[in-house]
C-alpha cells in the first residue's frame, strides 16, 4: 500500500486522523468556553491520564475550540526546570498585544501591561526579545507574593478581555511539573477571576496524581475543575480509530485484524496509531489482514522499544532503573511499595527517596496509598523484554 497515503502519524501530541472516544470531554469544554464569553461560570478541566493516552492531542483540540469561541489562548508546556512566571510572561504579553488593538479594551490593556511589567520586575523574569513599552505602575502585581501577584495579573488580563468581548484561555500541559507554590497561585488566581465573573478559563493535562496535587494546593480546587480521566479506548472506539481513517483512503481492514491490534495495544491511542502506521506500510494490498498485523507488530514493538520506551528509561539513574526493573519482575501493576522493597531485599523506608525521585520524573505514580504504578502503559512488558536479552 502507498506509504505516502498512510493516514496514521504516531508522534507526541500529533492529531490522529480519527479522534475517537473523546466527544464527552470536548463537548463539556466547548460549553464552558462559550459560557465564559458570556461571563457565566462553568468548571475548567484538567485531563488526567497515563502517557500515550492522547491528553496533549485533546488539549490542542480544546485550544482550537477556544479560538473558535472567541478566546485568545496561551499554551504552555511545563518543563521540569523552569518557573511558571517565566513561561507565562511572553504568553500573556502576546495576548495583551492583541487586545491593545481593540478600542474598547485599550485602557484596561494598558493597565494589564503595567501589571505584567511590574510582575516581570519583581520576579526577575528575563525579557528576552519581549519588551513592554508602558511603565510599571507601583503597587500593581509587584508585591513579591506569588499568589497575590499572579491573581492581580490574571484579573487585569480578564478585565481587558471582557472589555474586548473576548475570553482568555490558559492551557498548560504536563501540569505535574509545576511547583506546588506556583500551582497554588494559579488556582487562587483562577478562583478570583471566577468570583469576579471574568472570561478566563484554564485547561490542563497531566499524570493521574494531579487531582491530589491540586487538592493539596487548595481545598476548593474540586469546585473549580473537573478531572476527566483520559484512558484507553474501548474496543469499539479502538476499531473506529483504525477503520475510519483506512476507509477514508479507499482501503479496508478485516475484523480479525482489528481484533489483533486491540489485543496488542489494549486500546491505548498512541499504540493504536503506531500499529495502524506499521500495518499500512507492511501490507501489500488491501484489505489489511491478521497476518499483516502479526508482521506489523514486530516493527511496532521495535520502534516503541527504541523510542517511546527507551527515552523514558534513559532518564533514570542506575539505582532508579533497578527499582523499576523490580516492579516489572512482579508482573502487571499496580504494585505495593513493600513488595518492591522485598524484591530488592531492602527496607521500604530506605527506598523512599528513590521512589520519590522516580515519581518526580513522571515515570511512576501512586494510584492509592502504598501502591505504585507505571505512568507509561505496557512499560513492564518493555522492561521484561530488555531483561531477557
């Protein structure tokens, strides 16, 4: 089959040809965004899921929805080694530049730019190529208290957006990497904009522990956010994610081939894209049959082992690698921390710092007290494969 026409394109955040099984999340986001323009409250969302479940894809789709609804958007990917104020500064500046061209919002935009300049000064943000022509106004987002100043800044942006009859949507991917005090400040700021009826929305995505982290940061977080789980697709949804793009190209796939893909991928969206991609390229002539999937599986697993799985393992220290290998030796998770310690022949408390560091790197998480699990689907299978070589 023609590789150039292959509809599947597995990649980090790449839009799949068929966004199956996510209509409920997108519908709720669309309603919240439209209500925001009318300054009516509705919950924001933080999408929770393992790696490869399509959270970033959904966040990009929600950004498109926001822009269609009349919102200016700021998309940020939170890294492990940068501050949120540093990341927000150029994004908010970009929003305010757009608002400054709208006559009804000019005065309030000027005030918001003053707040942004004061905010940048007090938190020693490097300007780079972004410069603000207006002077900072003393006492405006420059107290040095992160919660107070982020709140002041968000309110000023929200007021300018409201005057322009626009909304402002902040989207943050990898929320788990935001420092606790920065996450707390963001939640406080969003709470205040909600209280003041301003058209400000927030959508985030991150690993499953985010719900607990936001609750720990501020007790009222559950009243501000919904936390839709973004997991594996059902069998029917998985079949649609494969069949529809193939049919759209004038080709077809047999039902037993779909069964085999689902068995191999367990419905995880990234893996479905990888298997679809390899199946298309290894099939000489439509329809795609089960025997084609068997051949494609070898290629798919090899590519995942060399990329998707390997890059994550390589971030770990030798001691951390021993810890996750012990998890995999126990079979399929979740795992009891005490069982992992027994597997390693060590005391569970002595392994606490190692476990905490692996969690901080986003490789494992705690689904329940005393339990741990991989954030990467089927990672234990990968570890077992490399252990056998």
